[in-house]
C-alpha cells in the first residue's frame, strides 16, 4: 500500500493538531446550540471520529451516504442519496463533515437537501479543500488544509475503496490509476 504513494502531503501529527484546533473552534462557536454533526460516508469517517472527540460540548451524530456514481478519480456530477439521516433535523444546528471539497457538487447538493428540512443552521467543515477544481459556489466554514489539484488518499480518503486506512494523507502515484483506464 505504502509503495503506491508518491509523497506524504499531511503527516499524522499535522492532522492531529489541526483536528484539535478545529474541535476547539467549533466548541466555542456552538456553545448553547443544538449541534448535529452529519458525516458524509465513507470518506469522512476517520476525520469524523477524531473531530467529534476534539469537540467538548454536547453533540449528536448522524450519517449520510451519497454517491456521484463510480469509483474513479473524477466526479460524474450526478449525486444520489444511498443512505439518508436516521433522524429529523428540525431545530438543530448542523455541521456537514466532509473529507474533501473538490468540485463542490456533492456538498452543494447536500446542503440544499438538508436546508429544506427545517434545521436552524447549516455549516460545512472539510478536512481538505481543492479550490482550483470548484464548479459550484461553496466556501467551507471550517477547513483543515488547502491541497493542490492532485489525487490524495489516506485518513479516510480512498481510491477505488483502497487506502482509507493510511494514517496520513498522501498523493497517489499516477501510474496506480492511469493503468486502470481512468
Ligand atoms: P465533489 O462533489 O467533486 O466536491 O467531490 C467530493 C468527493 O469526491 C469527496 O467527498 C471524495 O469522496 C471524492 N474526492 C474528490 N477528490 C478526491 C481525492 O483527491 N481523493 C479521494 N477522493 C476524492
Ligand atoms: Mg466523500
């Protein structure tokens, strides 16, 4: 697995200290509110697990799974809900937890869908942001790291469902996906 990585972009220590900082900011900003963290499966699970423990105020968690069809490196632009939230969100202050904001299509769609359900507020926290590739007008409220336009894996992020368990964020060697016809 490690031999498929061109370089480590964000190491474990950098991830841990950034997640702690985000947790502190969110704890401060959401004092006295009814915080619900909505994790977008599956890429955000590692970030979510660390972030929720870095937040010191009461919160609820829920999960959604969306698909932009396919397992490749380019998003298709079509978003479909595969698994919806378990509970209603009326009166709650939502933060959507994402692994990476790329074209913005996934989050643009999710934010619109959730906004129609009577929640009190919606914000976005993303571990990684690739602003160069944005197609939908979205700026994350909380962002861990801005990354260059390269395909990254690890700390939850996958390529064809692999590499999610790497403890760091790394750039995948291009020959790994160029040989699979993508
Ligand atoms: P968007 O809808 O184009 O913003 O795509 C967001 C989703 O595409 C993310 O939640 C990831 O699942 C996936 N994605 C985009 N870029 C990368 C990457 O560099 N590595 C792994 N997954 C990515
Ligand atoms: Mg994702």
